[in-house]
């Protein structure tokens, strides 16, 4: 990850490329505030007219995701000016985040990038760090980015913001790496070992239950779902206990390292991105580490079920009845509805810590993608806490939307032989049905929220803003912001 620092806007710019923002106005593009020193260095005037003309000459419009570089032809100490589009709504911090990210994602041939855009330093730092990502672990000769140092024009303050941006970038980078790692290398045992390695020296403690521990603890669902794979399941628990704690938050994240569907094998190409079915697990693990790095005064206990959903000879079957850790029984209607099963056992365990709040997140349903697509998280749960989490996430630039849990839809989950079925007789509203299933295993009296990130956790489309193809790091900012909202 490149370094990031603040520099006084009145001192001469030292960089290999200087970034200016361009607003998309009704009457054409305009330079965003902060570009004056660039204009002065080039033309001796802060008016910006000549700089804007030069940018317009090469087709700069200011539309989001437009990044255009021009040579300064020896007129200034810095050889290149980069223009990044802020769009029409440039006052939003998220526009700045995306514009900064679009630069670091695409301009990789300069070692030192300077941002001459005024606005919240946190947004520029976050966007620039989130955008400067590439996953090259599996490339024989990776194309290395030259970017080493990011500087942002800003006055003295902003140290805390920079530290927060770095902690978030660290967490998001690790989440993306975990999601992008192929499933032949990331399976429950290796994932659990990786968590131990990540937590070393952070003050966060890690406990791993192997198969024996899962049997002793009666984790019937985790054992059933993991049973069809040669790679046995795990339950990983991370605990962060600050000296002074205002509340305890339980985090739970779905860690299916590969979802083949099991015996109800996924058809056609729908297994294509199922290495990402542990995006919720990665998100809660890295959020816990970020919260610890920021020393927030909140106790966080993450409970992460890890399993590989495979159709081997010892796989669980449709019609099996599982005795869950909670004691409830569940008839398996479909082995591809495995996430809610492993989560149910994890939720029971999380409730035993008597948390004050609970956040569960999972790549749970294709129906989330149908309803909200790839960029908006679906949030369900206890209304007040759900709305607090949604508001916290939206305020830091991660979109989520509250969805209902109509109790009428729960009837479809009835089973003639067990307490519940894991799928509904009604095929509509699948995201809500999954939320209603989970509700049965939520600890009594604890405000809870379920965040379905099936779409947002993995970008199969073109990269945009600070978001690369593949793992996105979704949900980390929402979790950290929701936990921060409890410190106020
Ligand atoms: N992991 C999938 C959900 C998913 C689908 C995530 C697409 C990301 C992209 C989940 O385990 C699953 O298979 N859900 C089924 C549930 C159904 C069998 C009730 C689904 O959504 O089709
Ligand atoms: Mn599935
Ligand atoms: Zn799944």
C-alpha cells in the first residue's frame, strides 16, 4: 500500500503527477477548488483558465470515472497533470472518494501522486488508498504499480482522519485478497490459519474450533454443510476487548469458502463466483482488526463459521433433518441454502456472549442481486438498530437499503417433519425469506441486523471509482461506522 501524507498547499508542489478535480457543469467542465496552486505553478496565474482550456482540448468533461493525463511540457517542476471527473454532485464526499480512486486505480506509472483538490481529506485519502489495489499473487510476472506515495493538499489537521483511512484501507485490502484467493488455497483450515496470522500482535485473540470441537459443541449445521468436502469445517472466534468498553457488539459472517450448491449442485455457470461466498466472513474478520487498530472503546466478538459446500459421498442430503446447536431441527429442502444453516449455529454461539448489539453479514441470496443489484446492501432486522446501521453505512459512502421482514412470509418455511425447512415453498422474496429464517436463531432481546452482500461483495463487471474487478471489500466501512456510532 502506498504511503499517504498531508502537505501545506502553499509550499511548491513536489510530485511526479498532480491531480486536479473537474466538475461537470451545465455549461461544460470547471476546475474544482484546490487547483489554483497547479495553475500558478504552470502559468503564474491562479485563474485556471489556461489549465481548463488545455484539459478541454483533450476532451475532459468531468464525468465520473474519466481520468485524463496531460504533459506539462516543462512549464512546471511536475511533469504531468491528471484530471479526474467529479461529476455533477461533487459536494458529496463519495464523489471525491470515487474520483481519487479512479486515479490510483488507473494511473500506475508515477511514484509520487499529489492531490490538489480541496475537500474532506478523509475522502480523498480513502478513495486513493482503496483505488491503489491489485491482486497479483497468482501472476508469474505481475505488472507492478510504480505508486509509492500519495500526498494531499491540506492544513495540519486531519491526522486522525488519515489514521482511520489507513485502517479502513488495510481492512478492505485484506478482505479483497481473501475473497480473490482461489478456493483450492482458501479452505476452512487455511482460512482459520490465515486469521491467526492476521491477528498476531494486534491484541485480538483468536480461537479455532476444529471438527472435534464442533462435534462437542453440537454444531449440527456447520458439520452437516461441511460434511461433503474433504476439507473439514471450522468455527473461528475473534475477540477484541478494550480496557474501557461502552458496549459489546457481536459480529457474525458467512464463511463458505466455495459454494458448489452441494448435492443440489448449482447449474451452468452459477458456480462462477462462488469462491467469494466467504465475503461476509472476511468482512467481519478485517473489521474486527480495524476496530482494534483504531482502539475503539467497544468490545467486539466475531463468530465465523467456515465450511466448503461440496457434493462428496458424505455430503448432507435434501430431506436430511439437522439438529442445530440451538436444539431446533431443520429439514434440508435444498443443500444450496447452506449459508443460513451455518449462520444459524454461529448466531446461537454469538448469543451466548450476551452482546448488546449484533451484526450478521453474508453473501446469502441471489434474490439480493435481483432486488438491489451489485452496489446496494440489503439490510434486515430489528428496525431501530437496522436503521442506525444503514444510516452509518450510507454516511460513509457505502450504500445499503432497509428491507422488510413480513411475518406472513415465514409460513413458507414450515416443515411437516422438523421445526423448520431451510427453503420456502414460496419462491418469491428470497432475500426476505432468508432473513426470516435467520430470525429464528437470533438471540432473544438483542438488536440485530442481517446485511445481505451477495451482490456488493464481488464485482464481476468493469472496475469503477475505487472498486476493482473481483473482491470489493464491501461491508467493512458499514461495520466500522456502525460500531463507531455506538461510541458517540
Ligand atoms: N451463496 C449463494 C448466494 C449467492 C448467489 C451469492 C449469487 C452471490 C451470488 C447461496 O448459498 C445460495 O445458493 N442461495 C440460494 C438459496 C436458494 C437455494 C433458496 C439462492 O439464492 O439461489
Ligand atoms: Mn448456496
Ligand atoms: Zn452460499
